[in-house]
């Protein structure tokens, strides 16, 4: 299974998150139930209020199914489907934290009405050009094989299709200037990163802001955060650390993260000032 580990650019679990039998089995069961009811993927997706692409990836075992899928499927496929899918969901293999959490977060990303990211470790995964992606995975510890590197690079670049296929999603990124000053991969990659940010930032639904190196009023000291607004206007959060990650759904925790993210946006350079800074940094390389 193709897998990407989150927003930033950190580890990969050494390729551990491959297509598992239990995910594949869940997908086969869902497909069989859908076909038995005479529904196409598009028809089923519309009725359960997910995109057809998302349903397709679940049926292929490429996405961890959301917790409410069996209940939504019952409305369309009946009570037997609820029992079967609930049982199949219990048998899913949840391999080490990052991979399983990210499968869920990847599905949240694909359906999001709004997607916010604050990064203090690496360029957000959705904004990484190929040179940067490759530099990150080639420096992974423990080292990845060349085959694993290529698989991870392809996975991350494929995930970036979201930016083109979700023109009605509001994307907001706050990135620490220090990430760009670090020049992971060398000056050539650093130029590629800046050029890519300037290009992507021209899209009407994407805002990119840089947090300057010196900012006395800074509320992001507890680390990176990702936030997504679902089609039902609920918010979900996601955080990552060293070989650990967390999907956040508790309303009180989400309230804290939303407050912090809103403040971070006010503390960072606005989009126009960000573009000016990026051009100056590009000229200095």
C-alpha cells in the first residue's frame, strides 16, 4: 500500500505500513455488499456522503475506513451490512501508530472543507516539491532501501493532488522561517522549495504564511498541528511526534488548537509579506 506519514517530512516507519490483509478484506467485503445492492461506487458514495474516490480507495484497501462508515452504510445497505462491516472493522490490523493514524487522517484530508497546517519541523507534506521529498526520505533513519524511497516519494507526490482536485477547499499553511533557512537537501533543493511555495501560493484557495525567525509573541511553542473541517462542519485535529501520532476529536482540545492556529495566523507574516520574504530568500541562494 502506498503510504505517507503525515504532514511534515519526518519518518516513515521504515515502510512498515504496507497493504494489510485486514484492510484489503474490509474493502472486498464493502465492495461485495455494495454490488449486492446493485449500486455503483458513485451511487453508494453519494448516499453515504463520501466522495467516490474515497470509497474507491477504501474498497482497494488503500484507506483506513472512518469509524462511522458502518453506520452510514446501514442507511443504504441495511442492518446486515452494519453487522458485517462492524465485525470486519474490528479485525483491521492497526500497525504501529503513525501508519494507522495517518490512514485515517488521509481520508479526513480528502473530504475536508478547510485544511489548516502549522509546521515547525519540515515543509508540510502537501507543499513539498519532489527534490525536497526525496531529500527527506533519503535521510531517514533507519535508512530506507531505494525501492522504499521511491515508493514513499510517489506516495507523497500523489497525495498532493488534493491541492488541484479540491479547488473549493480552503487551505492555510503557517510555516516557520527556520524550516526554509535549514536548506534540507542543499541550495538547489532550497530554491526548488521556495519557487514551489511562490507558485502554489498564487492559487485563490491556498494561503501560505511564514512565521519570521524573530517573533516575541508566538503561541506555537507546543509544536506542529493540523486541523480539518469535515463536510458536516466538525473539526478534527492531527499531530505527530517521534514515532507517534494522534488524531484529535475531543471538542475541548479542538477549541484549544483552533484558538492557537488563529493566533498563529495573526502572528505570522501575511501572504503578501510572505511572498516578499520568499523572493528575498530566493535571491540570497
